[in-house]
């Protein structure tokens, strides 16, 4: 099946790489529309796919169209494609904060899928949450699920509100984790470690802790209690974090991101 990307950035490349590696489509069946010549030449050379400069050159093709542009570029893309996409083609969007209703109205097209991936998709460890309108065929839904599966884990939801929630939690989530990792590394440096040593300790601790939660099936609170001895160092640190409002700060941050997602989609 043909797959066309409008925008050839990082997330589009992650999808292209995953699709080809998984054998879901041949490179010759993939096309990217991107105005930047350097980017087009790179994608052609790296993945042996077709590229075009203008969006109107994708309209004669078949298969899924994936909108992979920045939110500020989307209005121009919608203007280019409005009313010109054949009814048998599905349009999927990974544009953050933009609802399926906005895409439908902007394209005059009803078969729309909205996706919220995240940046670990670049290494096949991503989390994608997606919603499809009633007009999307079952075959397109199944195929899109396979495509997103090449990026990591994927969850299809029946209510689009969960995509906005996922935008705040898993979509923006890597930034929260990166900030925590950076803070832990700085803590090690503050105590007197070299930055390289601190980084090595922190990254393996984060990785191992995440895998332990995933593989054990235990609640994080139970695993936390297993590390926390009475009167010990860990409980001292945890009390300090609670005193500084760590848990409430995280919850408030995610809520703020969720509210902003709703504003952007407004």
C-alpha cells in the first residue's frame, strides 16, 4: 500500500525507517513532500524513496497520507489539499494539538486519523495514542496500527479526548523525564562525581527502574517501598522531595500541558 508523507522531518523519518524495516511497504511505495531540497535528497539517498517539492504532486497517488508538519505550517498544507483528496484515501495527522475536526474541515475530507506519538519513536521505543473517525475503513485502521507498532507501543482510543490527555502525558512526557535525568546527573556532580560517571549511573538507574516496573507488574509504590528502609537514606530523600512538592508539581505540570493542548486545538 502506498504511504505519502507531507513533511519529511524527524518523526516522518522515524515512521519511514520503521515501515521499511518491518517490511510493511517497499521503499518505492513511499513518497515525501517537502519544500527543502537538502532534506529531500537526504531521504532519497538514505531510504531510496520518492520525494516531491509540492503538495499538489501527491494527489494522484494512492494509500494513506500522513501529515507530519509543524502546527504553524498546517494551515498552508490544508489550503493546498482542501477538497482535492480522493474519498478512498485516509489522512493521518501527527500534528500536535490539532483535532480531527480541524483536519476534516480544513481538508473537506472525512476519513481522518489523529495520532500523538513521542520522540523515543526515533529508536523504536515510542508511545503512540491514536483516534480514528468513523469514516476510516477497518483495513486502514489495521494498517495504521501496524505502522505505529514499528515505533514502539500504540493504543487506539474510541474517544478523542484521550489523545489530548496523551499529548500532555506521553507526548510531552520525554521532556519531563529528560529534565529529571539532567537534575539527577547534576546531583551526582554536586556530590563530587565526574559528569560522565554520574551520567552512566543515572541512565542505567532510570532504564533499569522502568524495566523493573514493566516486567514485574508491581505498582511503583510497592517497588518504592522495597527500596525504602526505616530511617534510611532513601526515606530521607523522599521526605525532602515531598516537602518540596515534587508529586504535586509533576501533576500540575501535566495538567498545564493538557490545558494548553486544548487551547491549541480550540
